[in-house]
C-alpha cells in the first residue's frame, strides 16, 4: 500500500488553488523556460503555479502583516517577495534534480499516485474559471506537472533519508528537567501591562532572592513557596544547548545536581529561579532522540541534493523569473474541512492492523 502522506499532497494543493483569485495578468509566456537543470526544463506556467501556491500559504498564515507584506524587509537588503522567491527557486531546482536521480533509488510513481495527481489537476481545472487560470498563468497540464514533481520529491526524500544514522545513545540525547519560576518585571494596569520602574524592579529582585534562599534551604517546598509568592511554577526539559526559557538560567541549572536550586538569574523580563528535578528525564530524552534522528535525516537529504545540484548545470531565465510578482496579484487559500482523499488511501500500518483484526 502506498503511504497516505505521499498522495494527499496533490489533493491539498488542489484545495488551495481552487479558490485562488487575482487582479492582473502575468506578462510572461507560459511556455517560456524559466529554470533548466541539465536536460530538465521548467516552463513559466509550472513555475508560476508553484509560486502562487506558496504565495497563498504565506498570505493565509501571515495575514496579520497586512497588504504591504511583500514589500516589507525580511532579511537585510531583501524584501519578503525577494526572499520567498529565492526560496521557491531553490525548491524548483531541487525538484528537477531529484526527478533526474529517481533511478538511483528505484523510485517510480505508482499508477495510483499518478491517478491522485491527475484527479487533483482535473479538480483545479474544473473549479477555476478560465479568467482565474489566466490570471495565475496556469492550466491542468501545468498543475499536473508541478504536482508530479512534488510527489517525486516526497518519494525521493523518504528513500534518501532511509540511509540516515538512527542510532542515538542516551548520553547524546540526555535531557534534564527543571521547575522554574519567574518574578516578572512587568506590571499589570487594567487590561494593559507596562515595564516596572528601576525601584520596582529592585523590590522584585529582592523578593526573588528571598525566595531562592528559602527554596535552597528546603527544596521540597519549592512549589509551596512559589505559591506563597504568587508566582507560577513551570516545567522545562533542557540540555546544555537549550535557550528557553532563558539561556543563563539553563547554564546555571546545568551545573546542579538533582533537587538543587539555582540562585537568582536576572533577565530582561524578570528574575528566574529554578530547581533541577531530574538529571535524565526519560520522556524528554526519548523525544530528543527523535529530534536528532530527524535532524540527521534532513541533513543527509540536504547534503545529497546539494551535491547533485553542484554537479549539475543549472540555468535561470532571469527575465522570465522577474515577471513573477506577488505585489500585483493577491491569492487566498481555502481550508479543507478534512484531510482530502483521506479515506481513499491507507498506510501500511493501517492495512496491517485491519488484516490482523486489531
């Protein structure tokens, strides 16, 4: 059985583009080659469709940034439009080179996968008027080509990442656990909060120091003492590299034994005090192991694809690429009420479960 996660991507894209709307035509020719990697070419209509899909995601999830989002500075010297378009270009190059190396990993899209892609492209064609398709310079064939590349990327990513090292020792993934409190430098006035004066901050720091002394004298009463001071006790898993809730607090706690309490760690937002509750938290350590494996998988995928791209001859039609502009065309993304086509495909685990009667 094919994996559900490999198939629903096409459906999700179809749902997204089915509600795209625009206000102006794109001047580039649909058949103009925009990107070329060795012998593989990507035409403007395919590139523009993927750009519009990405734009729809950004404008949906970052709507709070307002109408001038794409002109806002993202990185030094780069607007959001320039930064996102650069990322999109990297995506498209990677997809083309992955398609070229499918044989290296014996990857072939199944008839069922091709059917899902074809169905999604057909729905796009039926759900959008000719005017809307012209506005985003796209058509059924362009959508099908883009969805195929996306499906290939997912399949190739899975196969490449199989070679990642999954052996992670407890020592490598060890996460400690602490309880901590924050004596805040913010004061509440009605429905608003404001920074305290220097005098008020000094009083808060003194209060935190008194708490820290009492907690060090009897760490078993850490939570009880916090309640008396009307500060909330929170939990955090950490290792030497952890930055939250505060890097200096983590550094202080990392030196302690179990049940020992830090002194006052002053930060911009207030004064922290923490108690180490475990030197090897089982759940947090297991969670960190999974994170390390994921990091290794992603690193391997990046290394393999970057090498392939370095060895390939890559060309970009800058004039055609520059014609894709986010500022002259607003798009929206329709949210699915449930995962598209979720009932059509079962994962291997689900199939095995049903066969065993579980």
